[in-house]
C-alpha cells in the first residue's frame, strides 16, 4: 500500500498523479480498505492539502530540493534522530552533535567526490590517454 501511495505522492506530473491515484483506488477497492481510501481521498487528496503535499503540484515552485518547511527543522530532525532521547547529560549531547556533524561532513565530501567528472571509458584507450 505504501508503495502505491508513494507513487501518487511523488508523481512528476498531474496526469501521472491522477493515473497513480486511479491505480491506488483500483488496487484497494475492497470492503476492508474502503474506509482507508475514503480517508485518504477526503483528507489528503482534497485540493488544498494536495497542492501542498503532492510532488505534481509542489514541483512547479522553485525549492532547490528542500522538502522541509525550513532548513532549521531539517537540521533539528537530523540532530534529534542521532540523539534518540532527550534525557542525556550535556557531554553525551555534545558528542552526539559532534558525531552527527562529522558524519554529515563525510557524506558531503563523498557526494562531491562522486560528482566529479571522470574520463568516459571510451577515452581510456592509450590513443586518448592525454584527453581531458
């Protein structure tokens, strides 16, 4: 169910979203799932909510891939995820924050390294060894 719902949420265009929603409704057109489908239809597919949630709508706005309402909320979630509980002592919290920031830095460094342009395989022949 989650997979089909995600295909509705992340559909790139309105026609794709409508098709995914039809598939979702057809798949769960059973007596057992009727209330769930009605709830999703009334609460999440309602026009105002859909325009704030569904990628087919939100992709028309420049947001540079940010999906949280603010960078602060996203950073708070990241730190909280690593901390796990709110009753730690100050030293544990500082170490947790340090570990989180260090891991984020390592991940960003890896992403930068992965994004560097490499020579295509066709240039690895000795004839093209000096081509950049």
